[in-house]
C-alpha cells in the first residue's frame, strides 16, 4: 500500500520526502532525543543515506514496514516519525520519536493513536508491541495510556550510545468492538 497518508486533528502521518532531511535532523541528530532510541545520533550524511533508503523501501511490495513522517498538519513540516514494522502472525512493532521542542504537547499520543488504528484496521494486525528503555518514563506512560501492557524486560536488547541497554516490552491486542 503506497502512498499512505493518515490525517489527524493536528498532525498528518505521511510518506517521507527528500525535503524532510533538515527537519529529520532535529530528531535523529539530537543526542537528547536519540538517547531514548535504538540507534546512535546520526550525522547529516548518514541521515541522507538512510532517508533515501527509507523512501525507496516504502515503495517495495510487499512492504516490510510503514515508516512515516509525523508532520504538523498546517505547516506540513516533519516533527517526528512513527513506524510499524510488520512481523509474522499478524503482528507489528511500534516505534516513534518526536523532536525535542515538541515534547509534552500530545503529538506522540495522537500519532500513536492514528498508527494503532491503521495497524489494527487497515493492516488487520492482531498484536502490536513496542519496546522502550527502562529510563524512558515518558514513553512508558504513553504506552500505558494507549492500553499497552508491560510483558517483561529484555536484557541487553539494543547496543546504542556505546553500551548495551535493556528494553521493556509492551503489547496491545486488537479487541474489535
């Protein structure tokens, strides 16, 4: 399914575009943001390569994931990203990040709600999981707010910022009305 565009009240989830490079650096180039992510802070050159690969991957069939820009609806400027990586047995893994100057304003909640709706309805997923670091209290609170349950701790789950980090595994299941 390409292209994907999901509109919310204040944001839109849309495919990445080449013009998103500079704005994406406010997320992936900021060590205050990437300390919570599963990868190290990226240089502009690294991100340019990654963005080109992400744009190309979105056009493959079958699509391995739905990695979308979170854009301010009025300005259409990237303020973050959100992803559902597709797994077996109608499952997916949710990931997200918002640039620092937009933290604590509800953008991650709105983006995750939109993506969960897309995952459960359009993609017919049954289970969506998410992993976050034990120190990422904001993400843990967000996942609880969205109805995710903590299923456990994965020891030395990711190698980032020069060391191994545990992750807490959360999941939610589709519960049709």
